[in-house]
C-alpha cells in the first residue's frame, strides 16, 4: 500500500502524529483511533523494545493512521526488525553527520540503495503482497536533528539521497545550546527551527518536529512544518488530568 503521509506532504497539508511511549497495544490502538494521520511508536525513550512494539504496530494498523517508529539508535538490527514488523516510516535519533544519515538510509532500503536484509514477516500483511517492489519507495526516512553537530551539518544531512527529510528534537537541541530542555519559546531555538525549515524547503525535503506544548505546536504550524507530534501519551494524560482536577477542586 501507499504511504498516506507522502500524499499529505505533497498536498502541503500539515500531518499530525500521535506519540506512544508506553509499551501497550491497547494504548496504541486508542491513540490511533483519535484521528491522527500517523502514530509514532517511540523505542528510544519508551521503556520497551521490539517485542512490545509489534502488537502496538498491529493495533495502529487497524486504523488509517500510518505506523511510524522512532528507533532507539542508528542500527541495522533494530531498524530491520521494526520495518519487518510493518513500520512504514522511521525517525532516527541523534543524526550528526551525512555519514550517519547515509547509514540510516541504507538500513531502511533494500539493495542496491541499501543493505536491508529480506524477511518482511509482517511487512507483507501491512504493505501487501507486492511489499518488496514498493517498500523502498513507501517507507519514510526522517533523520533527527537535535545536536549542535547535527544542526551544523543539516545541509549535508538533507542532501543525502533518498533521505526523505528531518525531524527536529527541540529538547535535545535546547540542551546542546545551553538552554533548559523545555525552553520551547527560546528565540535561539525558534531561530534554529526556522532555518531548518527553510533549508529543508530549499532542498525539497520534508521537515517534522516534536512539540512539547500546544503553544509550540501552533507556532510550528505557522512555521510550515510537514509533520508535528503534539506531545507524548504521558504528557497528554498528565495535562488532561491536571485540567480536570483543577476544574473540580
Ligand atoms: C527531543 O526533543 O529531543 C526529542 O527527541 C523529541 O522527542
Ligand atoms: Mg531527543
């Protein structure tokens, strides 16, 4: 099947991703049924691994939301398992150089573009029986820019062929710039984000971001992001609980 996110990006419609950081398939199903265009299963900061991600991806694919993963690191083994499990896009943390990005792209593509090994156990079920012929095209690759080094090398990273785009990690980028991780309104961060959006646009690549607050998510829409994740499952549960409790006290 096609990757619906590519269609939304082509229409210049900002796509929204849910963000699941608890390793539970019912939770993933609830988030996927909430109306998001995609749901990202976070294996970097989610306290679970591939075995838990599989039923989460199954749950997400009962809906139209595109199943994405954030891998825990830039490694062929885990990325291949997640793609075999039916992930239709990978967000890879801590990409610092064009070499890092090239390694990531190779892990997500079959030969000759890459070194992905063949065995799409669940890929067939989600992607269809012609999975092999379209997987390289359908699967979305987004390299996270979230360090000073990654920011400095952003143009070279974006120029890596077949890398679809970047995904900005504002908390880590803030820390690298000497700011508090949640300083989402800091001018220095927002200048950096704006320049990354401009660079991605200029090079015809996609750009997404994680937004820690609703204020930030609104601003990211104004910045022209292709993809925004407006908070994690945990952040949303806490915020809504606080809102209800405050209203009833
Ligand atoms: C960051 O803000 O650093 C992220 O990785 C978002 O999840
Ligand atoms: Mg990060």
